[in-house]
């Protein structure tokens, strides 16, 4: 009797294990099928978008009307953005595909910058027209390579999950048709990027490190960097500090510091400019205890801290509290004009008021020319360009970086429309509406 019971229990256990294994297998298959479907969709969408992109660039080349050219170029930008997004959804993170992604990004940026300007006043130059011709030609080559891959995928019923596995395990990736096809696309784009016709029109689109142009003063030594860190962080002197100088190839020389306190549970990391000894950023991930000071007090301490450490003409732009940390943003205010590209962000611990996060990279890298330009329009003239339904509460002059990556003087209007608050920037010379932002409640702090 007992033996029969044991046999029954054992059989039930085996059956349960088999059922559990079956369910696990089914769920795993469902996940794999879902991933495979997403990869297939992204790939075929990419091929379709490249067809559209090639055709749309060709359409812009045939256009003569400047009023039609702007929306056509805006469409090129949209399609290039969608194609770039599709590439990001494919399992190619382990396969170098950055040239193709960069190519799509540059097409988007070039077409966007051209579309948003007044083509009646600034028509396409001969160089820009040659660039469009070159982009059209290269888009055709990419289109053909992707069609070849698509044909082979459909013909041989290939799976993208095999691509991901081959890339992850490096298991004969050279024999994988899909990988070979994308390598051909990448090689094609790379050769095009190196050609002479691609370079000139895109010089302005390259991101260049401007260096820390606002860091002024004599070069400091490693010993002085340690002294600055101790003062900046108000250290007790028991900490060990390791200093490493940046490489010679760096656009701007700086020191990287690792600060370790034997009694603390975390390290502090910090960079300081070699020229002038300005703190660039720091992070201290120590545990934050119970709050003892208010957000307002933290903001006051942050402002006092900046004045003490050579950062001048700054005012609080935004403050918010998350858990027991105050997040503060300061901007330059020069004679009543806010200069938004010159920002400093700071985290202040609300348990003791110490700085646990700091970034002055934007402030130190700002190349805003002085003296600041004078506005052509008056504040009242600029205000007439604002939506009449907006109830303006505050106004001031401000310098911002617009969509064309140019620094422009604007009139800034803060106002409400219904229950929402908006920040409107009107170009102080042209009257153009440069930017409109809807503010969240935590951002509406202009104290």
C-alpha cells in the first residue's frame, strides 16, 4: 500500500516536472518568437525607409520652387530619423555599424537645418546642391545592398535570432549572410564618408569639443589640484587622493581625482581643469540620511558655494527635490540677461547640506561672445509675436542655443495658457519664435 502511494507521488512529481518544463519551453519560445518578429519588422521597415529616402532626396534635386523645397527637406529629415531608429532596433550592437548610423544622422541634420531656414533669402548653395547629389547616389548604394540582404533573408528563411547568437558567441560570423550584408553596407558608407565630396558641406555639422574656454588662469600642479579638491569638498584631511593627468591628446587638459575616506562607505570622483583649477564635475554616491534642511536652504548654500569657488554672476534657475537630495540649476545672469548655455548643475544632500553632485562642463565650455549683442526689437514689439491667448507673467532678455545650433539673443516670456505654464523665446532681432517649452510644475521655479 505504502509502495503504491510512493509510486503515485513519484509519478505526480514526474508529471508536474514535465508540465513545468513544457510551460517553460513554451514561454521561452514565445519570447524568442516575439523578439524575432520585432527584428524582422525593424529590418523590413529599414529597407522600406531607405527606398523612401532615396526617392525623396531625388525629388528635392528635381525641385525648382523654394517654397516646395522646405517641406520636402523636412520629409527627408523625418524619413532619415525613422531609418536611424530602425537601425537601433536591430541586434547589431556587437557589429560595428556606426558609420551607417552616422550617415543617417548627418542626412537628417543637414536636411533639417536647410529646411528650417528661409530659402527665399538663403537658397541652396552650389556646394549644398552637390552634397544632395552625393547623398542621393550613396542612398542608392545602401538601398541596393539592403535589398540584396532582404532577398536572401526571404529566400533562405533566415532568422535574426541566429544573427544575435553569432555576434554574441563569435561563432563563424563571417559565414552569416545577414552579417556579411550589413558589413557591405558599412563598408560602402565608410568609403563614401572618406570621399572629398562628402566633407566640405558637413564641416559645420561635426561636433567639436570647444574646450574649457572660460577656465582662465595659470596651469596648476597635481598638488594644487588636491588642495582645490579639499577646499571644494571641505574635506577633513584624513582622505587619500589619487590624481591622474589627462592624456596629451585631450582637447583640454585636466586632472582626474579619486578621493577615498577610510571611514566613508563610498569614494568621490572629480575632474579639475589644469588651467586655472576649475572643478568640472564631481560625484559622491554616499548614502543620504534623514532630511534636516529645506530645499530653500539648500539653494542658498549652493549659491554661497559657487561664489566661494570662482563662479560669478550666477542665479538660481530651477530647483527640485527628489528623496533627500536637492537638484539645482544655475545660469549666468549678466546685467539682467540670462545666458542659458552657461549652466551649472548641482546636487545637495539635505541631511547636512554638502555637495554630492556637480557639473560645470557647459559653463566652462561656453563660447558666448562678449559684449553681448544689442536687441533690434523692443520688448513690446517682441511681445506682439507671442500667442495673444498667453497671459504673460514675466519677461526678460536671454541668450539661448536654437535649433540651428546658433546662439541668439531673445526676449523670454513666461506665461500661462489655461492651467499650463509656457516659456517662449522670441528672437530679439528677427522676431522669430525660436523656442516654446511647456514647463512641468517642478520646473516652475524662478526664485
